C-alpha cells in the first residue's frame, strides 16, 4: 500500500479520528490549505502510475479509479450502524461504469437507479433485477415490465403513484413511497428550506411527495384505492447534509412508516459529505448512524416492528477513489491589474463539470511529463487552471464558494507536457459532464488494481461516434 503524504491525510474518506463533521472552515482557510498543498503524490497516483494510466488509454485525458480506495469506502458503508439489518445501495449516477457496478455487486452492494435507462444499464452489467431500486423524476414508459423483472420502484410523486396503482390495481403489488420531509441540506447554503443545487428536500425541491399529503390521507387513499402494499419509505435531503438535519429527518421518516404496517424498510438516501480538500468536513458514518439506530429501536419498542435500514451513498463510495489525469497542453499569461498565469489542460468541463456547475474545489497535483518521481521538482507558482473548451466558464480553479469567480492555486511549477491530476473526481464527473461539447470525444477510463497496475475499462470515444446518430437529408431541402 502506498503511503499518502501528510498533506493529503485529511482527504481520506474513511478517517475514524474525525467527528461526524469537522468544524466548518472559512473560505479563506480553505484557500490557504489549497495553496500550501504541494504533495509528491496524489491521493492514489504516483508519477509512474499516472503515466501508466495515460499510456494504456492511448493518451490523456483519462479517468483513473483506485480499486483499493473503492473497497475501503465500500467496507465503511457496509459497516454503517443499524439495528435490524442494512442494505447499501450505490447511487449509480455518481459513476455508472459497468466495472464499478460489478465490483460493488461483488461486495453485495445493491443499486439505486435514477432512470429507466440506468436500470437497463445495471441489468446489462449483470446486476440482479431484484437488487435494483428505482427512484426517478421521470417514471419510464416501460416501468411495468421492469417491475415484472423484479426491480423495486419508489413512487416519487402523486401522479407516479396513480400510474403505478392503475397498472397493478388489485394485485397487492409492493411499492415504495419517496417523501419530501420538508427540509433538506446541501451546497453552500445553511438554509434547510431555501433553494440549492444540491438540496433535494424542503419546499424549494421537486423531489418526492410532499409530506403533508401522507399526513392528510391523500396518499393512503390512493394506496387503498388500488390495493397496493407499501413496503418502503424513502427520504433523501441532499448532498453534504448536516448530521443534525439528517438525524432529524430520520426520526420524522419513521413517523411515515407508522402509516402502513406493511412497511419493512426505511431508506434514508445518501448525501454523505466527502472532504476532498484539507480542512473540509467528512462524514463519520459511525457517528452519524448511531443515533438513528437508537431511533429504529425505539420504533420497534413502540410498534413491535423491526425495520431494516437502507442507505444510498454515491459520492462517499467513489469520490476519492477517482482522479482525472490530464496534460498541460498550453501555458499563457496576462499582465497588469488582475493578471494571471493560466495552465490550459487537454480536459475541462467536458470531463469534470463540478467546478463550473457548483464552484466545487478539487485537489490538484502536478507531475513531470516524464512520469518519473525522480524528476519531481519543488519550485511553485500561482496559476489559474482552465479547460480546453471555447467557454469562459470552463474553469477548474473557481474561488471557494463562488463559482462565478476564478482563483489562483499555488502548484508545482508546470511546463507544457506535464501531467496534472485532479483528485476527488470519482463521483459526478465521468457520469456528469459536458462530454462532446466542442465535439471533444468522451474520455477513456482505467481501473488501478491493488498492485498499481492500470486496466482499461472504457475506450476513448471515436469522433465518428459523436455524430453517428445525425441523419443526412436531401440537399434540396436547403
């Protein structure tokens, strides 16, 4: 096992020494930590392994995933405290590569799908249908066939529940109910009700059935009308959720389980915070889970029913197990007030959209283009890192908490041809990007095994595939 530099130990998703959430850092302290970090190694890549990833992929950019890191995160989730049984579901939208799905399946981690297409993709990867749960904004037209194959559906709106009921009227078909509990958490906002791009609970969120519709009898009436069997209650409040809010929602969610005595499981979603950078908070799953376990025991004592717990981590399972490996393809500078030195990558928002979309901050490490540790230098410089798109928003180093503003990073001095690693890119990067913008092909992916050997798990997309679905019409139309 390679030893991480001390500057990166705080990046560990699995640190048992932290509290459930470390004290919230100010934006200035986060920036200071970013500028101080100049590690010899990235989270799991050395210059040699990074170069090997580039070689096997036939060039950069390339996504690299660490099997060792994925397994550590999987084991931490499987050890989540529970009273009467636990099912961990991987939110596959975080990174849907079939090799990653298969690995988690080998660990007996089930799947949380967000569309009918994800369901079919998971089945194609060999995931048993009965291990797949679908919670979606758009109920697929063929949901009946999917249910008959064995997948589980959580109705996420009244109309979805009606459609489900009409399709299975009088059969006693099992169904889950996703509830918007009235509060959420996520993003840079401290509000539990205001809009945030990563807050999926509260009155500003469209996700789930509003909680009062369960309490006023609306939803129970639909369930009774069609003779459905409610087997699961599902809530999810957002990414980066505060432990106190998460625990509060867990207790409230148990009250929804009292409405139907057929409920066997409570799914509390995911959203567990991963501190990608030193000084950022990381969720301690043991600490956050213990109070919820007690709440489940109290529910059992009151009702005589022992509910199973389900969780749906995405970011927690894969974020720090992935990195984007790029090449510095150009270096330019401006002069005068507000001037900067810019590193231009052969990747960008086509591969990692999070900085442009959320103002997300990723750890960055510069390696020599030779791919040799012996060539690593110590000279640093302040730079702004940008992507290759003809787009002003293609920015890899936004100002912390301010996605509309750029920021300089103190990095090892780079030359054209050097390798740049953007860690923390395992979640919502390959699976969520502006791939094919400016007609850039989709980047390849590799898996680094426990011995440090790179294995290709997705080829680089051929340019022809970018436009192969276009249909040629007669020139006379013009």
